[in-house]
């Protein structure tokens, strides 16, 4: 069984940070997808906050993590998520339902922002790729 990851920011292939580029190349693209919530522009990266009652969505891509590789630990380090100290982590890795363009729902990991976004601007349309120039 494949493990899936929802990408919405600096793990997207066109926006991957140098330190994540080798990991990103291993992802298998499944398709465009979205989750319900808000996406904030935090400067160098976006931060997703899931909210099932939100009328907005976060646009991104669903990818399959390759079998035989244990990328989760590397991804956790990149996203500054420490499973032994979630309250002190910048992002938290959670499972959520991701909706593909076809309407199919797939359970997947997502890294959600673990701080109050304060007065950070919301990314219009929830699409980080359209808010940045590649």
C-alpha cells in the first residue's frame, strides 16, 4: 500500500528548496488535489491550517512516496516536525482526506502549520504556485 503526501508549498517540484530537491525527485505525481482550510503566506514558505468548516480550500498536488525509501524522517526534519515534541514543532504531520480533481478522496499526510499565523496574509485562492513567480 502506498503512502501519500499532499504538497502545497516548498515541496512542490517547481518550488522545492535546494535541501529538499533530492527528496522531491523521488515523489510519484498522482494529480492535482485540494484540502479544506486556509493557506497563509509566511514569507519564505506557506503554512496550511486545516479547517473542515472553512469555505476556502488549499490547492496542491497529491504524490505517492516511493516504497523502499523511508522519506518520512527526512521530510519531518525539513518541515521542522519532531514527533517526540509536537508542541515545539514548526509544522505537524497529520493525516487528512485529500480530494483529487476527479472527486476521489484519498487519505494522505500533510504538514500543517503549528503556530498562530498572526496577521500573515491568506494566499488568495489557496494556491501557492499562483502566488509566486517560478
